[in-house]
C-alpha cells in the first residue's frame, strides 16, 4: 500500500487496520492491575465490577451490535448463577466446571427463549424478556427447598485446578481469576465483532429488512448471537456467585436487568469499552458516593440519575464517546 | 545481676502492656443497614435506636470512645452488604460489625467474618438459623418462632379458634412464621385448614383475592404474617373491606402487623387485632417509658419507636458490653463472645439475655390487643410469656439443629 492522503486510501487503511490492537486498549487492563495492588480494601467491590463488565459486554453484543433490546438479561445471569451454586451444593464444587455448566445452561435457555421471543420486536420483545425473568425469579422463590429462595444459600467452591483457593477475605485470587475470565471473554467478543459475523450483526441492527433482502437469515442469526450473549451472561452470573459464595433470588432481579442496561447506556452501546467504563462508573457511584461525600444520607441514586441524564443529554454516545471525541481531536491536531 | 535485669525487663514490659491496655482507645465499629430504597425506613429506625443508646450512655465506656461507620446495604440480597463488610473489615479495620436488617445480608456476611474472626451483633435479621452460620455472631432481635408458637397456642386455648387459615408473605421468614404458628396451634388441638402464599416481600400486593380465599374457608381465625413496613396497613384495610369480622373471622398475627410506626395509619380497621410480639411502645415498664420519652424528645413526638428501633438500641447496648469487656485492648471475637454469651440487659422490651448455647436472644413475648383510646390506637398487653427461647433450635428442626460453618 502506497501511503497517500486521498480519502479512498484512508478508508482502505481504516478497514484493514481497525481490528488491530491499539495501544490505548492496554489502559483498562493496566488500571485493573493497579487497582489490585493499591486498593486491597475495595477488592470485593472491584471484583464485582469486573463481573459486571462481563455481564454488560454480553448485553452489548445483543443491544449495541445486533439491536435486540432486552430488559430480561438477568434470566441468563441468574440461571448461570443458580447452576453453579447448585452444582457446588451437590458435590461438584469445581469452579471451572461450574463456569462451563453455567455457560451451557444459559445458552440452552437463550436458545429456547430466543427462538420464540426474537420473532417479536420493540416493546413486545422488551416486555416478553422481562416476563421470562420475572417468571424465573418466582420459580426460584417457590422452590426454596432447592434454591434457598429469598434468603439464598451459602456454598463453598473447591480450589481452582485443586491449587488456588478462592479466598473469602482479601479476594486476591478471586480478583485475578475473574480478571482472566474477563480477558478471555473480551477477546472472544472482540473477535466476533470484527469478524464478518459482527459486520452482519450491525447490518441487522441498522436495517433488518434490507439484510433479509440480500439473503441473510435474520431470525436465525439473531438467535445465534442471542445464545452467545446468554452463555457469556451465564458465565458472569456464575462468577458473581462463586466470588461471593452466596446466591439469592436477587440474581434474577428484574432491577438488575435495568441496572446493566443503564451501565451500558452510561458507557456507550456498541463500542466494547463502553461496558468497561459504564459498569465501573455505575458500581463506584452506587457503592462509594456516600463515602466520598462523607455522609450517612443516601445520595447514590441521585448521583447515578444525574450522571445518566447528563450522559443522555450531552454525550449521546455514552461516556466512552467523549473519549473517542478527545482521541479524534488529538489525532487531527497531530496531522 | 542477670536475674535482676531480667526481672526489671519483665516489669517494664508488664507496665508497658498494662499502660497500653488502659490507654484511651477509639473503637471503630461498622453499621450495615438499608439507608435507601424500600426498606430505608427500617434502616433509619435501627440507626436511630443505636444512636439514641450512644447518646444516653456516653459515660459507659469511660475514657474509650466509639466511632460508628455507617454503610448502606441498599438491597435485601447479599452482594452489596458483603462488599461493604469486606471494605469495613479490611480497609477501615473495624473491630465489630452490627446492623443487618435483612436475613440475606447477615447470611452473606457470615463466611467473611468466619475468616476475619470479626464479632457481629445482629440487630434485626430474623431467619431462625442465622447464628448457626458463624461462631462470631450474636443476635439481639427475635426469631419468627418465638412469637409464632405462642400466638398459635393462645389462639387455640384462649381465643376459641378451632380452625385457622394462615396467609404469609412468600419468603423464608413467612414460612418460618406459619410453621411456628402451625406447631403451636395444632399442638393445642386446632387445625390449619389452608395456607396462602401472598406474594413476595418487595411490593405490597392487593390482599383481596387472598383474603377472599381465606373467607371462603370459614375459619375462626385468620393468621397473617407480613414483613415489617408498609404491608400492615393494607392487611387491616382489606380485612375490614371484606367484612371478615362480621363473618366471625378473627385476625391474628405476630406483631409485625401492628408495628408501632404503622399503627396509627391503620385506622379503626385495626381495633381488636390480637398479636404476639416481643415489643410494642405501650409496654408499662419504667425502662420502656423512659425509652419512649427519650426517643420522642430526640426524634419528635410524631416519630414513635418500634421493635426495629429497640433492636438497634439493644444491639448497641450489647456492643457497649463487648467494648467494656475489652477495656482498651483489641476487641476480638473471643472477648466479645465471652462477654455476650449469657449477657443480660434490662431492655425497653423487658429483661433480655443472650442464650450462651445458641447465641440467640431470650426474651418476653407479649400477647396484646389493639384498642382505641382518645382518638389514638394503643396496644394493651393481655398476657406475658417470660424468657421465651427459640423453639426451632430447641427442637432442632431442619437447619435450626445444624452447625452451618
């Protein structure tokens, strides 16, 4: 490729290099490692943030890329959580087996519900996904002999590969374990996004009829991405309960579906790192607002609401969009 | 000479230790409760109770001081309470954790404190088997079994109930409560003809269909368990709207359905309601009258105390007892548990004690009836059961009889 500055060459260059790793992509991972060393007292919170990033990423795959809006993504999160917890209480306490089983279980549920629900769109789809979650929450509450119901159950996992204990006070091994799973899930999702399959998803998001007209089996492809997303959400749910050693019906809470959607909107949908930023900002505001303000009065809901409103008003592409704009400006200056 | 040096060294070391032990020390404790969301009112009551005790008993710790760090548990489930507890223990280095309104809050904290050996004083969380989950936990609140068994026996023996329908909010305390009621009621020859789950604890449901179903069974008594908070007023109003009293059905329950902070809002629908509970603000004891007076002086005449507030008050009394036992040294679980097992206190609710075996509360249970007096609803104690233990643990039913750590 002869370097020149014509717009066509620029476009070719962009298409050829956009999937390559940019140095800026190292920043979140470096931050994650710094947090591990410098904030041990907040490590359980930090671990929870990492899990929420995985969950938000899985939702981004369907909301941000495929344009499937769901208010019931906790159905898969919760299913993964319960599968792992119930395996652990029934003498299969291995965390890795728990993760895999959770992914499969959530994927099967994703297939069954997606096959039916994805025939609808818009408001109908929104309400139906919500209904599935609420039904599952009621089931978990009713069969409390098995699930522990509202009070939940405590369980302990065995060591990872029989070597590394998931410790319950400093959460150092848990943090690294979750960080590794996050990294792998991220690589997987990133690969999908930049593969032709990912381009096709964006096509479906932008105009399903046209995609159908050029020969894409839209419903089938939507189900596929829904299943993949469900499996990753299941992994997130499994990690969530493995780290805490405790599961309650809250993993099916419809509010959690809303929270994760807010995280995504905060960070920016359809842009991978939006999930990182959104989940981090949301969880920090939720847990630390009062500590920063030095008060016992609850201000966290106000803080989240304020940031959310400012984001939708002034940063339509989410907080990550602001960084993109800054990056572009900097580039222009450099040229 | 050698001996002398050694002896003096020992003496110096000893004085350093003793001086250190009697130096003024600030004890940091963590308080975890809901400060926002649907249960914020409960969290506020509990915090008010705790703060009131601290205010009235400033001199009890001598030169030591206490610093209470409050964290919001936000939701009934585990994760947020647990993250708060981890942060409190590892970063703030608190020496004791207290508060804990919801049972899942307390249960999720148990493995953490088992590892850090931090003592916990539970001010509310009522699921019966919680103290079995950690040797570092004591509870000053109540269990569902204490009131449930007694109201069951009372209904069968004194209220002429042959049959009863039990309605409950469908979560573990609700199930605990009706199991206890059935145990007491059927033990005295009554019969529970129907058990109706009435929705989850999160939102107040429309009770009409549930009560209609109960009415159609024509029982003598309707036993209702709902969680403390907003459910109670809806229960009383639905009971009246369906004219169940005229149909000869008596409404009974644990004191959660006549919580003091809710009572005045229930109107005349509540008159005649019979409940069993460990506290209501109209108890005649001198301790209680002083307590109610101090509470109203502090928080205003329109903000009455209730059993959640008393839980906070008594919980803080237990914390003070533990700190007095530590007397300047680090407050370890061993010191706290030694001080609190068998701990006795003259509470506004009457004499209480922590059972040295189960680390759970032993307290009086009062049968009371709601009456109207000068335009106000009041509760009148009809009968007092002294020093009631938790029946579930005595009988070792299910998880109550197991060590869970």
